[in-house]
């Protein structure tokens, strides 16, 4: 009788385990809260991925904090509470690896390219980087330490173009905003920024020979209080669904 009961209990246990939601490595199901520090250019795509992730893991609450990668790296190195860092360049992720605040190895999850953002309809008829030198044109760029500022400087140098921007903004979204609200005629941001501006700006392509490919790496913060969920997030962004969403918003494959 006892033997039969044990067999029945074992079968029931296997049935329950078979129906259980997917677990993370180590057998622990993702739950609790995670804070993802992400480059400002990831705003729309990570907002969408966050909803998908929470649908798959309903016991996890995702908090997203967007800013320039340079600012986020500094905050993480100063002890800001975060679980994942997704950077718009390798250099700022490397700063956290060097400081020991992000666990190696990082994973590359996307790439991006630059584009000239202009007022909707391109009233100033800007066709190239060289046109940004036109007299009276108001051009804004990302600040020098910010990835989009660094990439823009590299692209302008490759094109042999020298401009003095009216201002240098704190991140890609702030730079694009200057154009969308009419305070600037043009800026250099990412293709994805123009794509998600919902018609408030237009884009002018930059030829491949003078464009820059931006590489986006991601890593789990060493001091994370929720490593199972942080690793699940990293895995989800790299999954077929996560990559499909990134493509939808204009990002290139890693």
C-alpha cells in the first residue's frame, strides 16, 4: 500500500514539475524586481521588451532607467542600485568591467547606425554631412563623452566636415528633441531615434563609407540583488522574440 502511494506521489510530482513555468539556470524561477540601466537610444525598444518579458515572467517587475551610457556607467561605478547595464558603446561598458561593478563577460545584443535628423519635411534641404556647414544652420550634437557624440565626431572627421554645434546635449533623445521642437535645424543621432520620433523629424542617410556602426553590449551588475531575473532579462533580449523587437525599432543584428 505504502509503495503504491509513493509511486502515485512521484507521478504527481513529475506532472507538477512538467507544468511549471521555465526556470533560470540553477532551477530558480525569476521573480521580484530588477532595474535595467539602458542607453537612451534603447527607450522605445526596451519599453516594448519590458512588457514582453513581464508577460513571460509575471512574477518579475522591470524598472527601466534611461540616460547616456557615460552617465549610467558613472552611476553604476558609484554604487547606484542596478541589475543590468545595456550600453550604446563598448567603452562605457568597459569602464564598469574595469571597476569590477559589472560581471564579465558582457554580451553584444544589437548594433546601430547614425543618421542626420532634420525638421519634418527637411525644409533646409540638407542632403549630406557637408551641408551641416551651411551658414546660419543651427546644428546640435550629443555631448563629447556620450556615445552618440563620440560617434558623430568620428563620422564628421571621416567626411572631412568641421562644424561648431549650437549646443551639445546630454543624450541622444535630448539631442533629437532640439530638432523636433524646432530649436535646431539638424542633429546627428541614431537611425533608431529618427525611426521612433513618430514623424516629428525626418532622416537624411549618411553613406556607409563615413557612417559609424555602434555596438551595444550588456552585462549583469555584480551587486545585483536579483541575479536570476537579471540573467533571464539578458537571455530574453538575445532570444528570437527580443531580437525581433529590436529589429522592429530599427536596430541591426549583433
